[in-house]
């Protein structure tokens, strides 16, 4: 019996995996055809993008597209595979041999869990890198935006031998005047905060940054001991505006570690971090949807139906629409700050998990 069940596991796993790969290709083709290729056509007509740049843009856009297809593909794979097995009475035959519903469902659930874990890693190490490279190709090769652009929340770190020496934060950079506003510089000695310099603004002139209307705090053991006001003072960084702006990353270009660090810095400056927190939690919730969709799809696919393929496609589209509608609304609520971002972002997954557990329990009876 152990050998037969092991063979059965491999059989179900292969069937689900093959359909999963098909789903990734199918959904990716839809996204690429409806979005990526349209944007590439715009870049060619508006900016005269070269063939090499277009090829880079296409390849670098793929990870960002594929990560969204993992949950959809697991949903489709589980529905179609279990639906076909049920329609061909193979599920009935398995149950007649004494194999329980949960044992039949286990290979698909295990694959859903593996895909979720893989997607979290993919979303952490591959997608941010590809998004950053995509932006660089678009801005500097295709659009030719060599001049620095105005931007909010500038963060500059000076690290030596793995230890942070200076951390500089600016609320806003104005490209027209080469000026950063709301400056806060923290200096560290042996990893401990030694003093803080705050200034109303810093201006790039004579190849250096000069701060104006500021105050200096000496810090020891977390306590402020001395303060000194200044009218102007050189900001000790050697980066030009162009170098500073090019070193900044958008939220979608950061890893989860970088996002957490950015959130901590901005919180210290009393800046609303709801948008960044929503982005951080979605790095986990979206990949986890692969497992949740599997839990929902298996019991729905168990119903005997001769037209299991067409039925599976229709159910997949409905579930995908409902989930991503809830996810979009939850993301908007999280960014608004009216509800705790973690709770808001996880809500669609919690609803999906409860629905999946209820359907699994009902199908097992």
C-alpha cells in the first residue's frame, strides 16, 4: 500500500505541475500581450528605443510579470487536474481503495506550499533587481533622463567595513534649484549615534552641499548633551545631485530588508510609512496566495463534471477576479492608513484561507 500511495503521489504531482507550467506560460502571455508589448511599442514610437534596449526591457519585465502568475497558475492547475481526475472517476476509484480525501489532496497542497516559498524568495531576490534594472534602462537608455529628477524621501548611507558612519535623510529634493529640504544627518562612532545635525535645507553649489539654518545635537548613551545653532555648514558628502538621485530606489526595487530599513528611517523622521508597509507585507501575501488558491481549488475540482476543463477555467477567472479585487482594495486601505497595513494587506489571504479550510472540510465529509 505504501508503494501504491507513493506512486499515486507522484502521478498527481506530475499532473498538477504540468498544468501549473502551462498556466504560467498562458497567464504570462496574456500580461505581456496586454501590457508589456504595448509599453514597448510606445517606447519605440515616442523615444526611438533601439532593438537592444527593447530586448533588455522585455527580458527585465518578465520576473515582475511571472510573480503575479504563480497563484493564478496554482489555482488553475489544481482545478483542472483534480477536476479531470474526478470527471474520469479516478477520484472515486482512489476512495474505493481506502484513500482519504486529504491524502488525495496532499500532493497538490505540498506543491502549493513549495510554490509559495519559492515565490517569496523569487520576490525577494529576483524581482527587485529586475525592476531596478528595468528603470535604469528605461530612464537612462531609452528616455535619456540624464538630469536628476525631483524626488521625495532621499536617503544616503555612508558605510565603511560594514559599519554605518553617516545616515542622511532629506524629505524632498527639488531638481530646479538643486536643493534638498528637511535635512537630518546622523553620525555614528563604532555603530553608536554620536551626534545629529538638522537643517532646513541644503543647496548644491561650488561642487559641494551646504546646509542652512540648522542645529547640532551631541548624543551620548541616547541622551542629548549639547546643542549649537548654525547659519550655514558644509554637508560632508561628496555625491552630486545626479549621483544621489540615481542611488535612490523605488519601493518595488527594494528587497524586504531594504524596505524595513527605509521604514525605520522614515518613522524616525515622523513620516507616514503606510505605503512602504503595504509593499513590504505584499511581498509575502501575494506569494502565499499560491497555497491558499490550492486549498480553495481542490474541493471545487472534486465535483464530477464532463466539461471539467471549461468549468475549471470559468471558476479560475471568477476566483482570480474576486481575490485581486479584494487585494487592490486592501492595498488602498493599507496605504491610506485608516487600518493597520499588516491587517489590511493580509485580509484577502485570511478570507481565502478560511474559505479554503471550510471547503476542504466540507469535501472530506
